[in-house]
């Protein structure tokens, strides 16, 4: 799970460097032959190239966050290739 560039006061940035970016999480997942990553959705919403970066590594991509409670955003992320979304309905 990554926190990426997210820091809104709701959660504190972890000391674990693997949580700092989607790129680092992807690298770590590939190195350990993990299936994929779970990241903060707002980073993907703001930069769609991150979706393609993760998918280019043949990883599964799940995301979470307050930003994916709207239907259009959910549909857009799925269209971009995100495998799963964790959100409150």
C-alpha cells in the first residue's frame, strides 16, 4: 500500500520508504514477485501515466481513497486499467 504524495493531515507519512511513491512500491513488488500494489487513488486521478507505469510492470493495481466516491471517476479509473477500487458506497 502506498501513500504517494498524499498528506492531508488525515494520515501521517510512514517511515517505510516503500510507501513513498507508486514507482517505489512497483519496484518493490516486482523484486519480491508480489501480485500488485494498492495505492491512494488521488495520485492516479491526477497522473494517469502512473496507471500505465504499474501495468507495464505486469502488476495488479488497486486503489483507495475519498476521491473515488464519484461514478465518473470510478469509470475513468477502470477504463484506464485499474483492477480494483476500494471505496465507501
